[in-house]
C-alpha cells in the first residue's frame, strides 16, 4: 500500500503521509511546503512531487508518489496545487494533519501517561 493519502481540506486537496515524517537532522516533524502533479503521457504515468520542509532547521525533501487519474485531476484542480504554502490558517491545518500523532502523544504526556 502507498503510504500517502489525498485529503480534502477546506482550502483544497493536499497529499498527507500516513506516518510522521521526522527531519533526519533535528527530529522535528516535517510539513508540506508545496506539491505538483505531473502526467508523463508517453509512459502513461501520473505522479506527484511533494516537497516537505523542516520548520526548525530548513531541511527540504522531495517524495515522488504515483497517483491515479482521479487523484491527478483532484490535485491539479486544488487551489493549493503548485503554490508555496505560507498562509497561517492553511499552515495550521497542515500541521494538524501532519502531526496528529504527536499532538496525541503530547496530550498524553501532559496528562501524565508517561
Ligand atoms: Zn530539521
């Protein structure tokens, strides 16, 4: 199974990883910076380039993810497609989607679970 899903937010559809992507240098959770879909007609291949950035040290990574025709259309039409995401409100939503588990862990820690 591909460890990425396409999530519809109120700002537009975005790719979200199924796991928390931690920065290889500082361990911070990396978040979406921008994404772009591509259709290689010759090879009948559609894929997605996702750029994640570490908010702490600035490390930058690219994931190349295969997508279906429907996902291609959905992401291509997303208002967030090929846009560098800077809007505070959008970033908050992305942080929430990219670090749900961390928030849960943080809350559990605050409640004294460990
Ligand atoms: Zn980092």
